[in-house]
């Protein structure tokens, strides 16, 4: 028989103290590397002091925080006296570390750990964060604030459930879809700003994640403006934008309706393979090719494709764009639902095709929402998403033909996009069995 040993009563206390010390040391490493007055040991002591306060009760917790406050005052007096300036960031980190220790002393684990990791990250990423904030324009800052207001102020006050007697419009469901896709576009805009000027192909892909139509328009205008010297990379950029649109739509389906993504996985996969083959089969020419008669390199700096595409995309997020997307999304959702009720699945397919020509992201999100709500079978919603994606790809062809005015480029893109759409059709037939 095994003897049952009583649990050691000091183990929880030691575990709390160990967690506080570990987090304090973790944060202090960064300050020690930067040779600050408050380094590894100071942060460990502050975390331990907070943990002791949390273990002993409220009065001791307040006393511990007060002592840390006095320590911060003396730290800043010393650094100012030696002409090093006030240690504002280190002081804030010390106060946060004290609260982390206090939480650990009270028995919390996740909150102090997450807070410790976030604090260390903010301290370590000083230069990237500062550089990014300085590079923000007024428009981009307003866009971020507006997105936060719409997410954390407007969304909570929207009514639950449908607001019409037919159960067609659910404001909260529609608004969260708009916000999530807007946040995806905002993130892609930031990536485009950081990396878009490095090449037309990367510009095409990142721009396609934001808006494939705007991206194709800008790329083809570039090709015409520079006497088709950029035709080769323009071709690749257009295909990259199409592939990015497919990936974005797949992400939307995966987030809102995984079952719909599963029912459309084969067509989407074949279309992406077709895009990859269309890119890979073309020889990749030197991006620094010059005009044969003037010896002039492709545009750089403010005239680079990434810069002009950013100008074309304008603000990363605006109220007008959000409302426009929301109205399109609601219109497609209502039209798709009514078409499904009155005309069956073929009515919904017709709406999906029209939606793909206007906004494939809206059409795909609408199909996913209808499937999640039980209005559409996942298979029908998946087919509608494929039709919208295919139409979004095909709608770029007239843009290329009209703007580029290059028959060779138009013909090559027509073959590539036609092959992608044909593979999607084959995949839809295979998926149906």
C-alpha cells in the first residue's frame, strides 16, 4: 500500500513568489542590457516586494506600491542629478512590475505572465515602435482611431438579433463582419506601406489583399506610362493580386464559416495552383531593365509602384469606405437570402456573380454569414463564394485591356485568368461529388 503524504502547505506561497521573481528577472534583463540604473536585480526585488504585499493583504499591498513609488522618485532624482534625464520609461516599467508581483502574490498566473511579456516586448521594441509611430501620417492615425471607435463604441450599442420581421438584417452580425474585414484591410495596408515599394510583384500581392481592382488598375497604368517596359512584372503583379484576392477570400471563409471553406477548398486550391503555375511559367526578367532608347531605369522613390499604389488606395480606413462596404454587404446578404427563398440556389448564385463584380470580399462574407445563420447549406454558400471569386478575377481583364492598351500583355493575362477560372470550375465539379 502507498502512504498518502499530506500536501506541503508552503508550496503555493513559493510558487507565487517564484512566478513574481521570474517575471521581474525577465523584464529586468532588457533594462540591464541597456545599462539602466534599475536593472536585473532591481526589477526582481520590485516584483518580490509586490508579491509579498499581495500575500499579506490589502494594507501591505498599498504599502508595497508606496515603497516602489518612493524608489521611482529616488531613481529619477539620481539620474537627473547626473545629467542623464528622467527615467520615465524605466519608472513606468517598475510600477507595472510592482503590480505584476502583487497579482502573482494574490494567486493570479495568466494576467501577470501576459503583462510581463507585454512589458518586456514594449521595452525591447523601442526603436521599431518609435520609427513606426513617427512614420504615421495624420490620415493613417485618424483611420486607426476611427476603426477603434467603430469597434469599441459603436458595436456594443447595436441591437441583438434581426431588426426586421423577415429576419433578414442582423446589425451586430453585419457590423462585426465589416469591422473584421476592415481590420484585415488596415493590416494589409500597413504591410504594403512597409514593403510595397520593394517590387511590383510584392506590391501586387499586398495590394491585392487590400483591393485587387485598385491594384490591377494601378499596375496596368504603370505599364502604359513606361512604354510597356514593365509589362513582364506587371503581368506577374496582376496574377499575384488575383492570388492574394483568393487567399483573402479563403481567410474570410475560414474565419466566419469553416464548413463553407471546407466545401470550397478544392476549387480554391486549384485556382491558387493555377495562379502559381501562371507566375512560375513566365521568365522573371530583371526589374532594373532600362528603356532601350533613353537608358532610364524604372521609377523609384515617390514614383515607385508601391508609392503610387498607396496613393491610389488612399486612407487605410475611412468611414465612407466602411459604410460603403457595409451597405454592399447588407444588400448582398438580403438579396442572397431572398433569392435563395424565392428562386432557390440558382438565384443565390446569380447574386454571388453580381456581388463578385462589385466586391468579392462582401459577397464571400455574405455567403459565409448566411451559411452560419443556417439560411444556406454550406455547399451552396461555398459555390457562391467560388463564383464571386471567379467573377472578381475575370472583371480585371477588361481593366487591363482598357488601361494597358498592350495586346500581348492583355492576351497573356486573359489566358492566365481564364485558366484560373477554368480550374475553379473543374474544382467545383469535383467538390460536388
